[in-house]
C-alpha cells in the first residue's frame, strides 16, 4: 500500500511539473499592455461632406465583386439609422483609427488613410485626455502619416524593435480601437515576412493572424519584449471584417518615412529607370542562371541612370548597392529607399556572366501616361508558321524607325497549336537559349535558330507590346515549322 502511495505521489509531481512547464511556455501579455498601452492613442477625424452621395461603409458590404482585394480598414462613417432627405447644413463624416506616440514632445505615427481628407483630427489618450492634432506630413505610397499634439508635460512613448530580428511564428500583440472600442488588445503570431501586396511596391509587409478590424488602422504591432515591430495597415477581407490575414508596415520603413516628413515635409525616393519582371524557373534556365533570382530588365528608359550606366534589356539585376535582389519585388524597395543623388553599384547577370555597373540614382517622379498601341505590318501573301506555331513578318524600315529598333519580327498570326504566349501585333526582338542572346532580324534567321533546337528546348522571347516590354518563356517546340 505504501508503494502505491509513493508511486501516486511521484506521478502527481510529474504532472505538476508538466503543467508548470506548459504554463511557462504560454505567453503573458499583461505586463506588456501595462507598460506600453499608455502610448497607444485613439484617433478620430472630422470631414465636412462635400457631396450628397452616401459614403460606402466598409463593414457590412458583402458583394465581393465590389470589395477591393485588399481593403484599408477604417470606417469612413459611423453606422447609424437611415435618414431621409437632409435639411440645413450637411452632417460631417467621422472616422476612427489608432496611432502611437513616438516622442515625448507629441509626435504620433499612424496611417495616411486614417487622416486622409480630414478637416479636424482629435487624439484621445488612455487617461481620457483629448488633443487637437496637426498633420506634419503623409505618404500615401507607404500609408504612413506623422501628426503632432501639443502638451506641456512629457508624454509616454513606445520602444522600437529591429524588424530584421523578427521571426515567423513569433508572438505579436496589437493594441487599437477596432470599431471604436478603445484600447482593445489582440494577439497572434507572425505568419510571414516580406509580403508584397497589389500596388504596394515599397513596403515588405509583415503578415500576421492577429485579429485586426476597422479602427485598428495605424496602431502598433508589438513583439513580446514590448517593442513596436510594425504599424497595422491592411487586412485581406471579403466582408470588411477580420478573416485571419492582417498586414503591418515594418517599423524601420515607417520611421524612415516619418524622419523625412519631419525634416522636409515630403518623401523622396530613388529611381533608376528600368521596367522589370520576375525571374521564373524557365527564365533562369533560358538565361543560364543557377536558380530563379533577381529582377529581369525588359526595358530601359532612354536617358535614365540605368541607360547611362549601360544597363541592357535582358540583364538580370542580382544585387543593388550591396543588397541581394532575390525577387523582382525587392528591387523597387531597395532603389526606392536609396536617396536621390547617391552613387550605387549594381550587379547584373548578362550573357552567362556577372558584371558590375555603377550609376547615380535619380528621384522618382509621377507615373507616365498609358502607352500607345504598336504599329502593325501588312500580312504578306505567303508566310508559313515556324516551330513556335506563329506566323511572323519582318518590320519595315519605317516601323523600325518609329519604334527605334534595329530589327524585330512582328507577329501576324497565332496558330491554335502555338507554343508562344504572344498576340497578333507583338514584336519579337530577342531570343534567348542556354544563356545565348540573339537579336531577331529576319524570318529566315529565326527559322534556322529554331530548326537546330531540340523539341523540348526552353527558350525566352523578348516581346514588345505597344510601349511595354516583357519576356515570354516557351517550353518545347512543334515538330515542324
């Protein structure tokens, strides 16, 4: 009996130890919130309505065709009862968001879309004090805004982390005002880093599964050390509410933007004047590259820094200013964060070998207008399809002059069994096979090149469509032309 009691006591100790160990592994957010919560603020904005039309509500819209793929998550108007025809002065539109104090003298970081179009900005602290804020500056490209409140006593501030140390799977905490519920705390883990979102070329977003909803915009994302790692900015949603995917701007990006806004009132970004695309596995094979990496240049703007440095279409940019370019999405971020006027070295892969080019970075300007359609040639009386399954014709002298090219073949017809993903009117400029680049000048030349290739050959065509350039990979050829 004594032996049984002894064994039972031992088992109880073992289970108690396991429970204690498990308890230690679970995160405790209490101290983090107590220490850092006071630096998180609620932001409300007021904007006089300038149109009679109703402003669509983000929460409650269920038609996913109407929803943007990625939605900014701030309600542009507080929900309320439906009104009849308005009489007298038009009501004001009110918005809610979040922010956090980054300096004791009242500078606050938030999202640009939180304060966009606001006539008046009110900042409320956790102790219920309220202040009117003024806008120092906003940058829509990164969705970062800097505002300031005036206060005689020092204000509580957050601490900053190094986002490069952030690990996927790490616990993170958000504090904000979802749907106007102030000082709401939610937690989750880092799901991914360096995410690229549609139309967002300058921010390597942190993806999390932290519950984020309308009103969390501009609030901080903390690590377990109580340091801000990001600014909550976007969610993926089909309903306007949280669906498990939220995205934050890394704090180093946000701090760089706020410094420029504070110093100059605007943000300047670098540019080098190239049009790029992603390097796929097939493209890497065609160009003789060891693996898919870098940014493939499919056009160089005349007179741009890249043009002056000798960058050519078909170059693959693998490194810029000492930073690796693993994906085409990396290049705009790296170049954009480089100050205009700075000198930088760029490593490119060209015709089977690496080389280094030097350039002076220019400043990014507004985008140009839409491109014009490419000229089309008249179809000759007799043309046969080649091993790509397309019919091509040589450009006329006038077309070459208009397009400022030395050669090229215009696509006249695309057969049902075509292997190349091209359209009628496209102009083929270059063919790449096993790292060898050949400028296309005649149909006879193209047919001879294709005739000497294996049926399973992988080739890449440089294609001009209007004023745009792209590289199209072809996997395998037809038996006969």
